[in-house]
C-alpha cells in the first residue's frame, strides 16, 4: 500500500509554532498507484493555543456512528470565488458551524472551521474538533502514520484532535492546511466539548445527528444538467440520478489503467446530493480521462460494478467481457463547424423517404469503398448519388444507439452516443465527427436525416437497472418486467428521453425521429394505457423539437408485429401506416374490399382526419423485418401467412416465364400504388435491386446491399421506375403531395365502363379514379410534360384483362399514358406520355396491372 504525498498543517489564530513532527499518509487501497511516487515523509507543525500545546493525535472510536453530513435543508453551500467555497451547517444543539475551503497560492488547500459563541461555552469548557479524511468509503478513514519521540514509528491513527481557540471577535476557530496533491478528499468533523470541573464530555454533531462532512479539492457540484458539464472556470461537474442508491461512488480513471479506478470518491448524501441527484465537481487539470459510478444499496453495499453514466456523450467500451463495462469519457466535444450548412426543412408532404441500415448499406465489397469507410456514416456520404438517382429527399436510419449485439439495433443500452461501429475507426470521438459530416453533406444536397429511435426498452447490459429500478416497469401485463421495459412516463425517464432527443437535434442537426414500439410510450407507471401520456404530449410541444418530424411506429421488436392502437397526436405526430401496407397487399393478391384500397389512396382519412392530414401518413409496402419486396411476390406458404403475400403461382425461385412476368408486374404495382397515394412514401433498402432473404422474415437474415445488383436488368428498371415516380410526385405535387385531403369535387370514382364502383361486392377486383386538378392553378398546356391536367388511375388485380372506359375530355385535350405496369421495359413508363389513339375512348388493361393517364392539351 503506497502512501499519498500530503502535508497537513494545523494552526489557529494567535498560535505559536513549537516544532515539527513527521507525518506519513497512506491510502486505503482503493486508488491507482500512478497517482503517487512512493512514501514521502512530510512535516506536520505543532501549534500552541494560548499557551497550551496542541494535543497529539489519538485514535477516536465512533462506535455505531456512520459518517454523514447534514441534509440539504440543514446546509447551505455558497460559492465565494473561483477558489473558495463556504459551507454552513446547523448543529444539533443550535447555532451554526461554518467551514470555508480555499485554494492557496502555495499549492495547499486551507480549511477554516468556525463556530459562533454558544451558551455551552460560558463555563470553563473547551471545544475540540475531531477530524479524519476519506475518499472511497465514508465508513473508513484514510490511515495516518505519525512518528514522534514518545510513540513508535508504526503507530497508526485515523483521526486527529485539534482544539478550537477564540479570536478577537469571540468566535471559535480552527484552520488546517493540506497539500494540493492529496486532493480530492472529504474532511469528516465531529465536535467534542469538556465542561466544568467534572470534565463532562459532550459530543456535538449536525442537526441530523451525523458528522459534518466538507469536500476539499473538489466541489459539491450542481444537480443540473445531468451527465458531465464543463464550466468556464475549468471545473467538470458530474450529476447523476439514483433514488434507490444509499451511496454513490464517483470512479475516475487515467489513461494507463482501465481495469480499476485511479481514484474513487464516496459522494456524501447531504453535501453531494439534491433530491435524487448526486453531484460533484472536480478541476479539469486532474489527470483523469474517463469515469463511471458505483451504486451502493441495501442489497449491494459494495457496489461491485462500475456503471456507465446514462447521460455520457462520449463512451468507451472497455471490452473486458460480461457484464459489459463501459465508461464515460471526460472529453468536451469540440464545436463542429456547421457554417454554410443548408437545412432543407422540408414540409412533411414533400418527403420521399429511404430507410436504410448504416452498416448494411455499404459494408459489402461491391460498394467498392475503402475498408475504413465501408459500413459507416462516411460510406453513406460516398453513396449520395444513389439517393439522388432514386429521387428521395430524406433517409431514415435504423437505430444508431449502442445496442445488444445478440439481439440487434432495436435493443439499445445507451441513448446519447452513436454506435462506435458506425465510425471509420471505432474511436468514439471520430464516430460523432463523421456522423455530423454526413448530415452536413446530405443537407447540402437537400436530403434530410431522420432517426429510428427505441426508448421503450433496453438490451441486456444496460446500466439503468443497476442505477435505479424506477427506470423500468416492475409490474403490469405483457411481460413488461422480463422485457426490460422502460417506465417511459416516469418523470426521470421522460426527462432522459427528452434530453436525448434535444441532444441529437442540437448537436447533430437531426431532422426528425421515428419512435419504434410507440404504443408503449402510452404506458403508465403500472403498465396501464394512458389516453394522454405525458411523454407523448411533452415531445409534441417541446420547443427544441418544434421543427423536427416526429413519427410513431407501433411495430414491436419483441413480437415482430404492429400494435393496433389509437395514438394521441396533438396535430404533431405522424404515424407509420401499417394499415396501408396490409390493404394494398390484400388488394394486389385479390382479397379485401376495394373500399379499403380507396381509403389508402386518399391518405387514410379514417386515421388522419381530426386536425392532421394525409402528410401525417407514412406509407410503406415492406420494412426491414418480414418479407422483402421480391420475396413478397415469391413466397406465400403457411409460414408467410401473416405477411399477406402471394407467390404469383409458384413458391420460391422459378424459371417459369409467366410466373416471373407476373411477379415483375406485382413489384411495379406495389411501387406505383405507394407513390400515387396521398401520404409520405417510405422505401426500404434493397427493394430497389431485388434483395432477397429466401423467404425469411427475420431481421438477422437481412443481407448487406449488393451494389452489383443495380447493374442487373431488374435493378436498372426498378431504380429508373422509382426515379420516375419521385419526379412525378414532385411535378404533380398539387394532387400527389397535398397537405390536406382531397375535396369531393377533386375526385371521381369509377368502375368498368365508367359505372360506379362495386363497393359492396367482395369479388370486385377493379377500381379507377379521376383526380381533378385545380381549375385555377393547374390548367393543362399544349403537350408540356410539366402540364397539370387531370389524372386517371386504374387498378386491376383480377386474373384477366379489363377494357377501361376513360372519362371524356374537351375537344382540344387528350389522354396520354404515363404508366402501364403490364408493358415491357423500358416502355411501361414514360415522362412524355403516349397519347391515346384518336377516336378511342377505352384502354385494354391487362391482368394484375395498374395504369396512369394524364390529360394534356393537343
């Protein structure tokens, strides 16, 4: 055990110095060796108080007393200057004890303790201060070795008695000096008085009957903000929530040894605690680079595990096995240069979204990116042209938080930093930098960045459970306890979620969030569903998030299914429209009433009326779990029943031309309906080039994107078709990118031969509609592809052709065909359009196909 170098110098006002003694100071075995250079003998000065020699140190037994300070209601902490702090304690007998800590210019800390005159001292009594030092454990003082002529060199003492003396103002005072190198530590103080001739001894403690505890070499700190923060005077403030912990130990590490802390500070529950927040401040010049906490409770008094600060912005995974050990870095993130950034700030109705997995997007060798860039944020920047080719203006990133590697990214264990594997080197500081660079480049190209986030549960190894059980549900149905379900509407959890969202918006300029398992955000303290969940409402009205898109996705990663629930929105929340997905799939496989398709085409008014609009409907055909787009038209066995798929005549891979042609038409149909419907289309990575999982619905079976597939015939035509549809939506934004629902005058429904649709016939598999352009702002002009005439759209999911009667136009106008998904590539879509033959009023529509006509002037 190596002693810490220190000099404790005790003196009082008007005292004379008699002579030096020697002091050894040793640590208690909890501190890293690199903080000391070995034993060092230092001077301790004896002092005389009004002619009395200071009593030499003797060991004091405290019996059952536990070292604690007074509570916050009994202590006031006043910052007098950058190098001075004053603590005032109420004493159990009345009156106050004041402790002033000051950093001196001679590399020492001074502690000045003062007690005002009390009735207790009107006799001939004397007042003595019994004090000791501790750091890692408040119940064990740091051993102090004294060597003097009357004592053996091996005598050890834990406390020192120092008498008080009166100054000229009648105040009783003691002043102690400590070497700066000994800090940080606590001084635990107990007062003892001896009264009258009978020498009756009385012990004086705080009003709470605890010891007075004063921090030296560090500050009590502040309870806000949570996490670490850097002040202008060079101090680092630590703030940490734990209601259930009886003690919290701040563990500090240097850059040389990561197996154990170099220094541990047992935070005093009365000096370093406000409510349920534990806090302290140390100077940034101390040689520490990372930190964590031990939480000591009634069931785990020693706090074996060092826990990660939930608010740590830069984290370091020490990879020391299980349980996972991660530390927060004492690192002030440098301000990123956002100058010249152009934030798209797109209206929701203008969005065209591409969902992707960061690693899978460019990890494959076919991306032809260097190894340190492939599969990272930088890889996305390098493939910016792909988004432009598709015509998308927003990307939705799968969860980027650090996650449980066994379960995948939908099971995070931290919420304030990006996953290190997403960066070029894995270094936590460069990961954040590369993400900001990616966002800035995408913004410069008019592309927004949205994040999928999971705040409803955590993966294994999350520190929150060991920090405080109130983070999680401990009761309620649906296996909430076994699922590590977060108690989202509990105030401290709600605060953590809001601060995480603000952090990503402020520091990374994220444009919006998609909340996975959003139905769980409505759970109350006991697992019940709330009609007005505080968290959902707080997100809707948070000023920092006011310009961010917020999207609820009620897909549950545990059960891999969508939870049907009416989600409260406050006219702010959009929703991933799983009903759109189900109804379109059913129609194209020849099932379900046509009225369901009509509702989805018009923006799902059954969900998004009442203050919202079609722009709040985020429509999708496939997602990153379940069947891919190619598999959706290739597999329909009993194992795929929940996917509402149809294999087009043969299960799995096939060489049959008719089956392959039918599958290709169905893929075109899905994409066409996705883009022609009111709402926001959401594409899924890999669908544009025919990625397949062989019919597997598991997320783990998704493969990295194969960039060679874009050179195939399928990849080429589907990519070009998506690009065409994106351009069509922008060109005809008056109809297809509406903020509000269509009026009755703007839409007309048709059956075959322009008869009314057979809404009540469950066997009907045909629907057509005319979307009428605004008569004032979108008059069709002669032959221009940018013209804004009426649109005629028809859908046929039957296994036979239909002759479709088109509406009559004025004599100077004609219908031009823009899309017929039954035609071969490259003529099944065209920007210029193919005019309907003169004299014809009908169009022969093939089986399993969709058509689009636009009215243009001759």
